[in-house]
């Protein structure tokens, strides 16, 4: 259960990071 929660949190974190990078790239372009 703990591993599943960690995986879910990791997924969300990666999505947030990707979204922030995408938005910053959009701003610079």
C-alpha cells in the first residue's frame, strides 16, 4: 500500500514538473 501511494505521488509530481516546464517554455516562446 505504501509503495502504491509513493508511486501515485511520484506520478503527480512528475506531471506537475512537466506542466511547469511546459508553461515556462510557452512563456519564453
